[in-house]
C-alpha cells in the first residue's frame, strides 16, 4: 500500500510572508573579491566613493555597488567608511542572490566588527540565518526533484544560526521576524522528514520509517502538522505489529485532532485494531525489533582448497621437459 500525505507543509502564503519579512529586514538598513575594477570613474575620497556605492545599491545595481565598496575597502582601509563599505558588499551580495557569499560576508563582518551597531542589535546574526535560508533548494524547475526530496543541510545550518541569534540577542527588534523564519524552516524540514519516512515505508523499511517519524515528532512539534506525523506513525507501528503503540497513537490522534481528516481515519483504524486484536492489553507481547546480530565469517580451512583452485604444480625432475633455449638474435 503506497501512502501519500498532502504536500501542504510549506504553504505559499507562509513562504511569501517570510520572503517579505526578509526583504524588509534587508532594505531597512542604510566578503572579498580580487580588488576594485579600474574601469569605473572613482571619486577621490573614501566618503564620495562610499556614497556612490550606496547610490548604486539603492538603484539595485549591486555589481557596481560592490565595485565602489571594494574600492573604499582596499584603498582606504583605515577610514570609517571602509567598515560601512563591507556592509554594503554583504547586502549587495544578498540582493544579487549570491546567498552563500552573503552569508560568509555577514559572518565575517560580525567577527571583525563585534562592536558595530548592527552586530550589537542582532541584525547581522539574523541576516546570517536569512542568507542560509534563501540559499536552500526551491521547487522552481519541474525537471529537478522537489525541494523536500533534496539535501536539507543548508536549512539545518540556517536553523543553527537562528538559535545563535536567539541565544545572543533575545531583545533584538528582529526576534518576531526570526521566529516566523524559524517556523517556516522547521516546516520545510518536517516536510523532508515525512518524505523520507514515506520512502522507507513504501519499501518495507518500517524500522527506518519509525526512527524518522519519532525524531520528527520530538523535534518539530506544534507546527500545525502533528496529525500528519501521528497518523503515519500509527500506520507504521501497525505494520510492525506494535499493536498497543499503534492503538495509543491513533487514540491520541483522535482525541487531540477530532476535526482533522486524519482524526476521522484514526477512528477507523481503532475499530480495525479492536476487531482483529481485541481490547487493549498492556501485557501484550511485543515483537522483537532488535537489530540482527551479524554472523561471524567462517574460518578458512587450510587443508581444503576453494572450488576451482589448482593444486600446486610439482617440480620438474627431468631436463627433457624444459623448453629449448631461445637464441638472442632469433627472428620473431
């Protein structure tokens, strides 16, 4: 039986809301390359070049903004505008959708300038997480696998960066936006976990599916999709003959989500369990779900030759059997 759950774990409205929040955070504030390009008409002072960089940034000409900012950073390294130019570079890379480069630039800025205003108020730490989130795979090409079928390590990194943000900047003005971002990341990670669990279950790898579902239930509760996890977990328990675990899971599902479609299906499964296995029995014998013990390989017998092996040739006893020597200058 192939199980297919609704792919509603990353609602479009939620994703759009997070994207708008990231855009607002990015635009609310006024990395490294090989060096500034000499093809531009640079100004003579650090301040004038920095203003040119900001102008190009406001015009969404991010490549030009980076070039002017790099010029300030390289030619005027001790100017106060050099620090602000690094911030323009990071923001321009984010605006240019170079999210991994932007993440590195924001992280480096926080490390080099820990007393900067936007480091102290948590905005830089928030943008480190936001850059990682934006670099995560999206379903934009029908020829490529869905986003929940692909590697989620970038989202895991974004979640870890958000945890650093919450730990270090609990009073930051970005806390509300960071919580919305965290919820969206967790929904996408949960979607991936359900996909992997279904993959295992449809290939009769129930133990692997149970491991994924139990971990997902612990890590991502309260996101509005607990019924999805509980239903699939109950079905998987039933498949491995964990009758009482399945009964308890379906009973909890029906109690906590009576209006949900999976809550209605849980009632059907509970009746099926009762008809087949009888009433609840806490002392019911559980199946052996321990991992199989690997067998020790058989020790080879030195007195037995493997099949197809040749016996060792005997030494020659007569010179008659030896081939005639070949002359050094014989034609070939």
